[in-house]
């Protein structure tokens, strides 16, 4: 099952995104935005240059100016084919020329600019040398909500990615766990995600028994045993948009305590989901889930935030964490994933991706959240 192909984004879609970024930059008091290769560039233009290159590629956005993509001449033909290319101007440079002088001519020589987080220090230092009176701030700090509110087409892709991850879980719950290494089950999960349409697998956490108390455990050589709780957390990209879901299964019948902790986390996850509504603060989701776990006496074992945003990357703003007072807006998408981690014993995490609707929230994952028994 790979599903039907999504409706492609158009040049107008990318133009609207670039215009939004330029407006938000101006509203934040910035002279513009500088975007290096990575998720932001793909989201803004549809262009993904070669994964490994030391040559400067940079999108320059500023209010009331035409977007410009600075690109090496040898890569210009591919940039011209990007869907968003008609909405911007290309400025190419050849080896042996100074790309920083070319870029500097496009910038306010005393401006403060937002820079995408994955820009190379080499290139930022080159710009600073060319324009010593400019200053820079990370894009996540300056415009954290730039990609946070998804349009209908983006929501459709996120929903399809979530459904594909759900299909992978429905398959993996029927494989044999007992006697197999965590790494073997993780490989099964990765293969299932690809079978159901993922082009990229970002993580397949399989944390059995005491390893489940480590939220970011890397699947290893431990053999899964009967009586183990097993945390499964997996996701990646399908048609350019992310999936991320967690379920905790048990090999054979659980103890009374294991079932009680699992039920507690399920209740906390439900409370976090019910807190999702327009106008609520991001921290309200965290508070709702955490209150349930605190109330049961397990608060010290809930050791991470309740959620993170998702879109063209599997982790991005907004974050569901105490102190984040930013209001929820329809179209935001993020995880709700409380957990309890008992050192040396076991862990439980239950995670869904949720999108904010006009009157509440909608889950993009819908597999069984109760205790699932596996062999």
C-alpha cells in the first residue's frame, strides 16, 4: 500500500511561502532571510541541491524585493527545474569567483538577517567578512512559526504519512518478538515504512525491557524476552512530509504494575489530546498530560517534553513544553507523546500526531492505544 500520489505543489504555492517568510521577517525587524540547502529551502522553493557540496547556495528573501537564489553555475540547470523557480531570480557563480561578493550585493550592508539553522559556518563567516556591519540570528529563533501552520495540501500529506506509519504498526504487531534481537525488529519496521510509501526512514526505536527506560534508545543486540515491555517509536518522510508514532507492546501477559503504568500513560496521552484547541497555549498540552502522571506519583519518571512539531522534518517547532506560551492555531501539527521511564525496569510511551482544527484537535494516528500483547 503506497496510496495515490499527492497533488503537486505549484509555483504559486512556493511564491506564497516565500512572500510569507519575507513578511514575517519584516514584522520581526529583520532585513531579510537567508536560506541554505535543507528543509527550509525545499519548503520555500521545491529545490533540493546535492546533499554534499561546499559551494554556496543561498536563497535571499526580503520584503518588497524579488526572491533571489544564489547558486553555483554547474547546479543552475537543476535549480531552474525546481517547481518554485518561476517565482524567483537565479544568480549563478562559477568556480574561482567570489560568491560572497555576489551575495553581498543583494543585502542591506547594515542589516540583521535570519539564517536557516543548517547554514554552514564557512558561508556565514564569508558573508560577515564581506559585510562586517551585518548581524545574524537563527531562523528558528527569529521565525519559529514559519512552517508551523500547514495548508490543506500539507495536512493531506501528513495524514497520509500517519496512515502509512499506522499500517506499519498493524503489521509489526503480528511478527514474532520473543527471541529476536531489537535490531531485527527495527529492520522489519524500516522495511514496512518503505513498503507503505516512505522514501526516508528517520528512526526505528525498539527498546525492550530495561532499555525502554531510555527514551532515545538505539535498537541493539539485546534479545527480546517473554515478559518484556517493548517501546516502538518510528517515523520518517512520505512524499516529503513526516510521520512519527509510538506504541508500547508487551511480550506475553504483563504484570499488574506494567498494565497500570501503561493505562496511566494512555490516560495522560488522552488528556494531552483533549487540551488541543485553538487559542490554548502549547504548554497547556504539556500541563494536561503531565498532571495525570504527576497525580499518580510518577512525575519524576516523565523526563521529556510532551510534544514537538512535525512537517517537512520529523522534529520542528512548535514544542509542547512548560514555558511555551505561544497559542495553538488551526493547521499546526505536533506530537502528543507522554511517557513513564522506570530505570532498570521498563518504559512506556504512547504517541500520536495531532493537528489543530477550528474547534479542537484531530489525530493523524489511530492504532490501538491500549495494551497490545505480542508473541
